[in-house]
C-alpha cells in the first residue's frame, strides 16, 4: 500500500509559478514511475507529467516547456514545477504512483 500526499497548490496569477510536492509513504518509491494528473471542472482527468524510476520525463504538448517534473528518491517525493501559468491550468492536481495509487489532490487556481 502506498499513500500519497500532495501539497503546494493555491492561487497564482497568470504568468506566475507554483511548485507542487507529493510525498509518498512506503519503501519502494524509487522503483516506481510517478506522474502528475489534473482534472478541471467538467473535464476528464489528464496526464500532465511523468517521470520514470530512472528519471526519464515526458509531457503533453499543452504543458511542455512550462512544467517540469522531478523526484528526490531520498525524500520519497516528486515535484511539479509550473511556470508561465495560464487560467486553463486551473484544476485539481493529483499525484499517481505506478499507475495504481492516487493522492487526494491539491487545487491550483490561476486567476488575476
């Protein structure tokens, strides 16, 4: 069983930045791929960033060049740095481990 706890959400202005964190319990964090998803009101949940156990990253075109995922295996934590935020980035952001376990999410609101 893996427990995930997201933090770092909040209100940001367009063009601003936020950094999300996801702390994981369990002792096999380093062996699993980690991902960030988001779900905006009335929309389906979508993948925004993934990082493999070896540190390989991938992003959809909608966030490429603006979002950066990273991981600290010593702290069992994955991060999502979000720059140049847009109002359409407003969503609840969820952390996912190995495609199996989900956190409860953290709300990001981008508004002036």
